[in-house]
């Protein structure tokens, strides 16, 4: 990997724009989907074994 101070400003900016687009378009939605889906799956499994809310008593 090159030292960032030695990279041409145009190339550095292009890399930063690509990285920003990757984070916004791909990584953040994927992480959000996995977190929300994982939480929903956890609640679903919890209710499958423990019953719906208010069922205990």
C-alpha cells in the first residue's frame, strides 16, 4: 500500500469517492439488514421457545 502523502491528489480523491460510495451503497445497507434481521430472528426464536408476550403467568 502506498503512503497517502505520496499519492497524487486526483488519485487520492478518486479513491476516497470510491470508498465513500462503497460504504454508503453497499456496506451500510448490508450491515443494517443483518442487524435488523438478526434482531428479528432472535425475537422470533425467543417467542418460539418462551411463548408470545403476556402468555406466561
